[in-house]
């Protein structure tokens, strides 16, 4: 089969259950895709001849040439922080890239008939990168980014899936179906509310109410110095639906802002609104 194109770079966040995915999204326009495998190999010789040879998958590297490194996409993939006010994206040594599923479609000619091959990698993690830049010369030319991802095996030992389809629409449907969607839902039904407290006699708590169709909800509260539910500091031990307002708050650091991230093994995480705590004397 001779490949005659490449399209439909798609990804979706791998849920913590290791088997289902979040919303399927477009990575970027597809220019090129290369896969290099790292194999564990062993050979057995006997009677002056090769008797057995084994090659097993260890990991792989996927290199994708793309038309754009959209911050909306890669801030999510690489765990970067985006300032909601200015739009500035910050890369930090503590950034944690997420695991995703990744796939694409390769149009091919098979015995004179056009077919469509779907390739899917169940578990990959993209690496931080910087796009090249070049001054404009006499001849105008495009510079496009290239990104790398490490290919892992999933919990079942699968690291790649593929299939051949007669039409592009069938291939698109097959690719989307490979991103197995969870039937679990996670929804916030009551948001944490702003609070006013008095220094020296602080009491009260912030709380969130949520529901899920199945399974357990996990909670993590964050503190922030600005009114944003992004980029806050994780509060150690604040892992329930209710958070006790710290009694050590003072007027000098008023106001304080808090929010909670709710997660589920088989559903996308959700984040609460910001609750403002004002401290007076």
C-alpha cells in the first residue's frame, strides 16, 4: 500500500482509569508523522546458528510535523499555565504533561483503489518544545513546528491499533470510536460562595456539591492570590467537598481566593468558580 497523504491529527486526554478518554480534539494540521520504536531484543545461538530471536516493544517516539503550535492545545498537553487576563502562557519546571490518545488518517492506494488507513496510539505523552523561527529572505517560505511524543503501552499492553477503510467518512468514524468514551458523568450542582471573616476569630468553611452517575469523586482545593481558578497553589490535605477557612488569615493578605478541582477515574475533571474570602479587623 502506497501512502498518498496524511490528515486528521486527533487527540483526547486519557482518563485516570487508563481505558477511556475525554473530548476528542484536533491537534493541528498534519504535515508529517514519523514513528521510531525502542525494542527489547534477544537472540539465541546454538550449533553455530541463530535458533531464536525475540523483539519486544519498550517504548516509541512519535514525531509530528504540524502547521501550528496553538497555545490552547499545547498548554493543555504540556501542563502549562495560561493567565486568564493577559493570555500569557508560562512554561515552568513543575509542568506536568498529560497522557493522551493520538491518531490520524493516511490515504493510500491499494491495487489502484483509494483506501484510508487509521493509526491510533492509545497512550502518548508530548514533550516540551520550542518552534524554530527564521527571518524573511528574497523568497518567502513557511516555517512550521515539529513536536515529539513518547509512545507508551496502556494498561492492557496495547501500544498501537490500525485499520483500513473504504471511505474517508468510515475512517473518521473509526478513528473517533477508538477514543473510547466513558459513560460516567461528573457535574457541580452547588458552587462555593464568597465569605467575609474577622481576623482573630475566623470560622466557617467553603463547600462544593457535585454528583456523578457512578464511582467516586475526588476533591482538591487550591489557594490563589488573584481571582482565577488557574495556577493556584494546591492545599495539602484539602481533599473533601468542604474546606475550612484557615484561622491564620490576616487583613494584610486580604482577600484570598479559593477553588476546587473535582476529578473522577472515568470522567473529565471539572473546576469550581472562585470563592473570595475577605478578612477584616
